[in-house]
C-alpha cells in the first residue's frame, strides 16, 4: 500500500532549479511538492558554482530571496584575462551598459531558497520514478525517508534532478542528445585565505588553464586544468599551490598568489551536453537534467534559473488560466538560450585550455582570439555581453 497525494506541480530535485521553481510557483499560488534524494545538510553544503549573471541576480531579488545576496554577494564590474604572462582587464560594466556579475556561492542560493520555502519539501527520498506524463495523469512514485511508499499525482512534473537524475532516463527513447566530452578536467579548491586579486582571473598558460576566483573576502576559490582521468590523490596542497603559482605568474613579477589552508578539493570532468526536446507531454526537464556546459563560461546554474523562470510562467498560465501556449513553447524558448551558452562556454574553454597533444596552429588561434577580445571593443563586448548574461526574453 502506498500513500496517495496530489499536487499541481511535482518537482524532482532540490538544487537551484527545483527550489527556485517551487518558490516561483508558490508565489504564483500554484501548489507544488519538491522531492530530494539527498539530505538537507548535503544539499546546503555542496560546493559548486560561484558566478551569478546579472539576470539571475535580478530574478532572485525580484522574487524576494535577494537580501543576503545583496549583503554578502560580491559585485564585479570587471574580469581579468591572462595569456603569455600578461593580464588584461575587461570592464564588464562599460562594455555592456552597466551590467556586472556577482560572486555568491550556489550553496548560499540553495540555503536562501530552502529558508524561504513554505510548501512541502521532502529530503532523503529514494526509488523515485515518474509515469503517466504522456497522458493527463502524471504520477511520481517514491519512498519516503521513513520507508513509506508514496505516489504523488500531479498536473505537471518538473525534472530538476540534475545530470545524474532519473527523469531524463524516463524519456531516453524520445530525446536527441548532443554531446562533447573534453580531454581535460578541472581540479577545484577552496582555501582559507583572502583573494589575491579583486577580480576573477582566467589564465591561459603553457602549463594549462588556471582560474582565480573567490567566495568571500576570506575565502579564495581556485581551479587548475588537469587530465580528464586525474584523481585528487596525487595533488598535495603544496603541489596545487606550486602549480597555481607557475600558471598564474605574470611576466613583470608584479603579482603574488597568497596561499592558505585548503579545506575542499575536487575534480570535475568537462562536458557539453544537450537533450532535446525539454518537454515530453506533461514532463518538463530543467537545468542540468537537460543540459550541461563546461564551467569555463560560468553558465550552468544561470541556465537552470532561466529554464525555471520560463517554466513557472508557463505552468501558471496553464494551471490558472488554461493557456497552454507557454508550455508549448517551453523547450524552444529554453534551448535558444542553452545553445547560446553552449557556444560561449565552448569558446571560453577552447580559448584557455591546452589540448593534450600540443598543436602549434591551435595555440596561435587561441592567442589571436585573446588578443582580439582584449584589444578591441567589439571583441571585448562579445565576451562581456555573454558573460554578464543576455537579457531574459
Ligand atoms: P543540481 O544542482 O545538480 O540539482 C539536482 C538535485 O536533484 C537531486 N536528485 C534527485 N532528487 C530526487 N530524486 C532523484 N532521483 C534525484 N537525483 C538527483 C540532486 O541530489 C540535486 O540536489 O541541478 P540544477 O538544480 O539543475 O542546478 C544546476 C547547477 O548545479 C549547475 O549547473 C552548476 O553548478 C554548474 N556550475 C556553474 N554554474 C554557474 O552558473 N556558474 C558557475 O560559476 C559554475 N561553476 C559549476 C561551476 C559546476 C561545477 N561542478 C562541480 C559540476 C563549477 C563547478 C566546479
Ligand atoms: C567559481 O567561482 O566557482 C567559478 C568562477 C568562474 C567560473 C567557474 C567557476 O567560470
């Protein structure tokens, strides 16, 4: 026997996509239930994205979860691009008519959304399965934390369960996948030390890509390009700092990287992935469940936010007014932005990373692109516009 319940929108996954969708729907007076496989502490502590686009910040503010973001988020009006040992600043605000990025950890966004949640949010659920979405009686079956089997009848199901979730698998036969796996990964660390630069530094070097980012005035976030199958075991803290110093070194010696205790380390593979379409009857894929970008463009969470803004609006129009046009256009509207972000992320990745086999021709192309971006207004604006985030439609 399983407990039967009903809601308007059943949401699988409590990452940024699922939580923000739930929040927007609740604000619009649409009932929803969020189901999450992990426990609350895990979800709130998972270290991931750090860069919010301007439109993402605008959305979070407009829906009432921007107060801590406004206090603790670091607004950056510029970004540094480094190659051949020289650093070049792009003034994002000047190049875009006033826009900027904001550095604020994804897990902080997640914490803010969980704190703001008033509707049902179940952690530690298991055996989640979706069915009935081809007709008009979608159901989510799952097992609660206490072991009780449950069936949630919904009008719509949102698959916000990330790249390794189950909802995309439920439509595996009906999707077309576009994919590129890159021949490298990122080793990322968090260190208890003040950032050595006020702005992010994306660095191309002969030894591979490096990125200097941050989380707060006391915490630095750093990344290194490593081989795709790299394990963290071979990377002592000493080796990480030495490699970062080598790659981030500037020719004139005018800058120094400050080090400190490393308290988080991980390796992330690099992949571009799109599953089309994002709608299957009454099942809607959103965020990483539908698409993955390499992190070089800092777009993953921002795309998740755009998807659910579109989905919330469309679901409200359908459920409150019987207008299905938004749901009908959901996939196409989202995929247009997804492919722009795919191109941008691929471009940033290919400009900054060393291919495993040295390719002198490609090296010169990378340099040429970086010269163009850092020495012309058109090149700089092309990067800046995409990086701060094109306006939501
Ligand atoms: P998430 O965050 O993966 O959340 C999915 C949630 O679903 C749960 N889940 C299930 N729940 C119930 N039943 C199941 N069967 C389930 N299976 C899974 C999971 O536990 C999880 O809680 O997906 P979402 O919400 O779509 O959000 C996407 C973002 O997390 C992702 O795109 C970003 O983190 C990508 N990303 C970045 N994005 C940016 O916008 N800016 C950045 O600066 C940035 N940097 C990054 C990144 C991702 C990184 N890694 C580690 C992948 C840097 C890194 C290193
Ligand atoms: C981060 O701070 O985690 C970060 C910054 C920029 C990126 C990716 C990740 O492109």
